[in-house]
C-alpha cells in the first residue's frame, strides 16, 4: 500500500489555484502558488498511488477535497468536488488497464 500523500499534494495545489482564480485574478492569488513545490516534488509518484488506490483511500481523497476546497458558488463547488472524484476513478481505471495491457504485451499476462 503506497498511500496517497503525493496525490493529495497535487490535488491540494490544483484546488488552491482554482480557489484563487474563482473570483478573478489579482495579486493576492500569488499565495496559491506556495502549494506547488510539494505538488511538483512528488508528482511522479501519483500514477502509482492512484493505481494502488483502495476504497478507503478513495473516500479519504474525496473527503480531503471537500475539506480543502471552498469557493463562494456552492453549486459549482459541489460539481468540482464530484468531478475530481470522477477524474481519480477514471485515471485509476486507465492505469489498471495500462498495467494489464503491458503485462499481456510482455508475455506475462493471460
């Protein structure tokens, strides 16, 4: 089990930048960029974390998004939270399919 810390760092950076830009662009939005170093430093681990994502981690990530994302438009906020959860699920399926296909191409699959 790999955990999801690097995934959370990347998601957090995206959410903070999204929040900052949700009301237009101004100089105060620069603070959202402080989350980028943590996101960038471990981004290469994200595909493996998502491929290894279990149900508890998926729920943890969904709750993390809900806890760390807040924009004035509650309807849009709920939509984005669902979209993030869907993207993670779809990407997990992609990684699982790619792993299966790569195993078959290597001759180790059935």
